[in-house]
C-alpha cells in the first residue's frame, strides 16, 4: 500500500533516521524520483526536503552523484552544550531562544542537552536548575548556557553559587539575558543580552513624544538586575527632556495589589507607566481598570518582551520586542569561542530590539 505523507512528515522521518544512524555518514539517499514515488508526492516536494536537510547540515547534494549523508553523530570532537534557560512556561522570549538553539544544533556542529527547565513558578525552576546543573557536571559536558534566576529569594547569591560550581568543574559558562551581578559590577563570564539602557531610553522617549510629562517605572520585588539598566535609560531620557524623574517615579511592588496601585501618582492625560515586562503591565492594566483609571485617557502603559497575549489585552499593549533569535545565535558563537580557548577575556554583547506601538501608549483626547 502506498504511503501518503506531506513535506514536513517526510523531512522529519529522514532527519530522525539520519540522527539515529539508520542512514550513516556517506550513505547515498534514494533519488528524488524514487522517494517521490515511495511517498506518493511530487518530485519538487522531495527536492524541498533534500534542500532543507542540506541547509541544516545533514546531507550534501552533489551533481551527477546524488544526495549524500554528511551528519556524523559519533564525532568525538562535536561539543555538547547544556541549556539552563527558562522555557515557554515563564516567557515567550526564552521559548524562542530555546527553539533557535535547538534548531542550530541540527547542523551537527554541536549537540544539546535540555533537562526540562520549563516552569511557570520561579521556585520550581530554581529546583530544576540546581538539579540540572549537577547533572551536566556529572556528564562532563563542554559548556553551559545559563539564564540567571530571578523572582526567588536570594537569587543573586544562588546564581553566583551555581556559576562557581560550574566553573570549578572546568566547564565554560555563557550568561544569557543578564549578568549574575548588578551593574556596575561585572562577573567573569561572557554575556549576551539586550541593551537594556537603550531599551529604557527608547521607551521613555516614546512616552514623552506621546505627551507624557510624568513617567513612572514599575517592577516587581526580586526582579532581575537588568531592570536597573532600563531604569538608568529612562532617567537619562528624562534628563535630556528636562522632565522630573526621582525616587517617587520608581515603583517597586505587586501590580495586583490595589492598595499599592492606588498610591501611584497619576496626572490624568499626562502620565505614562513603563513596566519591567509585559506580564507586569498586563496585571497593572487590570488593576487600573478596577480602580476606574482609564488607559489611553488618563494614563499610558507599556512593557517589554512582546508576549503573545500582549496584543490581545483589553487595551493592546505597546511593548519592546527583543531580538531573541540573534541572542541565541550569538550565545552559541561565544560558547564555541570559549570552548576553543578558555583563557579568552570575557566579553559582553549588547543587542537592540524594537518598539511595537499599540493602543496602550496613545492618548485619546
């Protein structure tokens, strides 16, 4: 009986057989015509499958010879990287970063281990990360990509302990998204992150251009130290625009606490609130609504990360989109650099993103 399949099914089947060494390096795959007949699809469909396999480093197409498997899963020189990053349970940005790293691993230039650091609870992720760290050390992997913990008690101390343990085992670490110490201090690890100073400045300037004369910055307790750099960027923008920005404009608290939200000083039609992330902004939006404070009329609101739900809130949320795929790509580059020479000086790569403007940052007069 003929096997009916689509492009993605055929690609996945062949890729899995190559990875599992059903087709070993050097094996000549069937011709496009032969495989098209087997799966009852067109020849261009098989050509598309083979092209994708070649783009991902699994095969090479040689004119006059055919399609040859090049992937070698047994190469002892292929490094293995361990991922200690949040998953989709915490943030869309890390879901994209994870997916991009795993996609890059399909090239065969490195292998990936991911022990399941996905968790919606910061405390659960803390436990998973600590277990994951010990597992990677026992397996003597070649490098670890680590996004420091946040929103847990003594997070800074825990992050330092984790990195020190990995370093003591002689395993390189690349930090993703932020450092394990607070600016202006600098750890001894390579770092790939958003240019948070620029992101703060740009978002503050956007609200000032929208007519906000009073700008607040809101973050939750135990947030990542990266919020300090966003705050510094907002302060710099306020200075440039001759806007007052002092301690009263820096708000640390839980956005679902109505008593806390009531204390926010709002001059109707002239106030903007920048939240440390979209999840904080989404909760604050609900609290403001419960208090009868109207978005786009009384106050403007924005966040960071461009979470999937951001555009579907009661007031579509203006946000700052991070360059997640590029963060993943450069993290891998830095790790390979570090594996090849562990004595290199640590470097920091700052990347810029872009504002996605929606209704929540437009005054309706």
